[in-house]
């Protein structure tokens, strides 16, 4: 029994010894590993009208020889490139053109590199495809006039072409649609010679009209093209117009609060006392009423509480040698009615025919407010508040003024 046990133990020992010697003789094979260089960066996102350029240099980072590389999309091969003679490098170039069917998809391009033994390494490139705006071309002819008199008209054709069917063509003037020019029916839905017509009026005189030609296709793509037309007053006038005058509130850092209606100049607070005899209006913002006010320099409350000695020193209103009185009537007048004022007599009539009681203050004004006024020099005028900044004593008003010569 002892002999049998000894023989068994020897057999196990010999088996283990053989196994160890066998393991020592196995050479571990190096695995395939590669580095992929993008000679042209592969984008993360393109539009459906763009291309993806794959220009790749693949190098082995191990001793294993590469055989080939395949770039595929949805398991469909796009290109196969073979390794160099020593199997250390593969150069690959291919271009993929996106299509409308790709819109909204993330395309996964798979690069599969294999070695001579059939082992593979994969690398993915993910590119998202978004829709591209359709091409809509709006060609205003070079012969289209840039200025006309207020009694003239323009009439020319605009060449329009669209990749998709055109849904409409519209014309806007200062963001208001000119509905008489809207076109929605087309003989050829992809191109049109659009007839642009506009008759200027006296109300347009001395303005630069800002038109926008807007084209929409059936997919909702919109393209706009601006067209500017300067309108010249055709007849001589006996009054002066000041446009886009900025009048600041009492703490405005950029715009002065004092306005000379005769020459259109605005004066800042510093040095205002030296211009006192030329100032017809003062502007301020009231915190109690949350509104801008335009007043005569003679208004006692504006000198007592706004442009004070404490705040403005020598330029305070109480230190002015002269404070001109301006009579003000806050009236109702539309932008068009203001634009149509065409004579000095018409300006005076607006003031004298108004049954509004003249005052030294406008009270609170906002965009669209209109003031008829008479200066200390007996000049009649009309002021339109075109715009205003946010309510604050650092803000400003933008006004147009027409005043007798």
C-alpha cells in the first residue's frame, strides 16, 4: 500500500513539473493597438448641404502589423484602405455628402482596423446632421433709385428665386406690411419677377424709408432683404425741421436736458447758465409720476426741486440771468398728421386753433405725445416725442420738431 501511494505521488509531481515547463515555453502575443490622426478635423455637427471629409492617418502603436482599415456607415462600407508594406501605417481619404434623409440623425461612422491575424480595433465618429436653410435669393436691380421727390414714385422688378416653392412675398415699411404688394400666387413657384411699386407723399418728405422685402418658402424658411429710399421735399418750406433730437433727463450722462428750439441745439447742465437766453425747454424725469416732463424754464417747481443750487451750483436755474417763457399745449396729433405739416401758417394754426389751455409744462409725456408751443421769441412750433428710454432720471427722449423760421 505504501508503495502504491508513493508511485501516485511521483506521477502527480512529474505531471506538475511538465506543466510548468510547458507554460514557460508559451510566448504571449502582443495585441493590436492603433492611433488615429485626423488630418482634417471631423465635425460634430453639419447641415444637410455640407460634406464630411475623412482624411485619416492610422499608425500602429504596437509591434503588430496592420493589414487594412474600413470606414463604414450603417454597416455599409464607404472605403477600404490597405496598410503600408511594413504594416505600420494606413492612409485613408473619403468624403461623405449629407442628404435630406440624414436630417435630424446622428450618423455613426465606424472605422475598423484589422491586423494580419484578423484581430480588429474599432473607432467611431458621430456627426449630427441638422437642416440647412433653403436658398432664397432676392436681387434688387442696381437701377432701383435710392432717392426720389415726395411727389414721385418708384416702380421696378425684383428678381426672386427659391430652392423650394415660394409661399409668399411681402413688403414691410417700418415693420408695417404693405398689403397691396403681398403676393401669394405664382406662375413659377420657384422664381418670380416681383413688381415693387411705391408712391411717395408729402408725409414722407425728408425721411429715409426703410423697406424690407420678405420671402417665405413652403417649408417656413424666411429671407429678408432691405431697401432704403430717401424722400426729398419737392417744394420749398418756410419752417425748420429738427429730427431725432435727444433731450436727456436731469441725471443723463450723455444727453443734455436743455433745448434751443430756434437752432435745434441741446445743452448739458454744465455751463447752462451761459446759454440761458437761448433755452426754450427743460426736460426732467419725475419719480412721483414716473414720467418724463418737458417744461418752460420759467416753471417755478423745476428750479425749486430739479435744477437747484445744491445740485448744479452756478448753473442752477435760479442763477440764470434770463429764463424764457414757452407756452405749451399737449395735443392729439398722429405721426402722419405731424408729417403732413407743410407750412409755417399750418404750424401756427395747430397752436392757435387748439382749445387746450397753454401751460408751462407738458405733464407726463411718452412715445407718440405731441406738444404745440410758442416760444418767448413768438415762434410757433410742434414737437413729436418719437421714442424714449426706460423710465429713469438718467434716461432721455427722442423728438422731432417743426418750428417757424
